[in-house]
């Protein structure tokens, strides 16, 4: 059960072109199952990687993506909204309608750099900028290895601003048997940061 169900302010999820689409889809599935509203942004590289890593094939336009995801997850009408890269009239572009929290999952190092620089060159970067300036929670899930000094400096800059840097580094103490178990380990930690109660992955000591 969500600990913040008293508000209708949606969560936001941005999916970029790093490897890790299964993390994003599982997170979206669980948020929708909890009855949460979710605003979604997917970069073009994010769609390409998703088609490589999953069986989900999405159309090119935001309206079509919205219909496809609503059907795929059996979401309620209007429970999820999809916005395009240049859709500057989207609520996510304004501090007056900032999301409850924004998760960039997976997060490319290019997106990380754009957020750290505050360039707001697309809606994902602008939404992150809004989230930071309005004091809302921003969670970045950077999927890259190894990290260069540039990547680490950008992460440190953002961490000092209160941004949560959450690399998808699954543990093995829970003795995972499937890839889904490893995905759930990471998604569970994201849900924890969002204040969403969950038991999808064993805790240390359980």
C-alpha cells in the first residue's frame, strides 16, 4: 500500500536509452497496481533499447504509447499519461504541477550530465530540473559500467543537491533464481525511496 495515497499528485517515470528497460517496466507495473497515477516520458533511444530487451513494442507517438501501455498493464483510464520529448506544455515542465517524485530509470550518463548541468534541453531534463527546484524527490538509476570521473563528478554534484543516485546493483544474499528476482531487488529499493510499501524482494536477515 502506498504511504502517500492521500494525494492525487502523480509520480513521474522517465525511461532513457541505457540498458535496463525491465527495471522501468516492472516499476511501472507495480505503481499502477498500487493505484498510483504515473506520468511517463520515453526517449527515442529508450524505445529502441526496450524493443531489444523486452517483448514490448511501442508505437512512435506519445498517444499511441499511452494506449499501448494502458492496455498492456490493464491500467485504469487516465491512470497513466505519456508526454513527448518536446511537449513543453506538459504539466511536468512547470513547477506549479511538479510530480510527487520523478524516477529516471534507466538513466543514461548523457541524461545524467544534462540534469547536472541544468540545461533542460528536453522534457526529461526539464522535469528533473523542476523536481529539484521544487524540492521533490528525484531518483536516478544510472546503468553504466565502469563509471568515469565525469560520471562520478556529475553524480556527486546531484547527490549534494539531494538527488538519490541508485545504480541497479542487485544483491545475491536473497539467493535469486531468475532474472526477475534480480530486477525485483532493484525495483524494491526504488519503491522504498518512493515510500511505497512492498515485499517483492527479501530483506537482509529475512
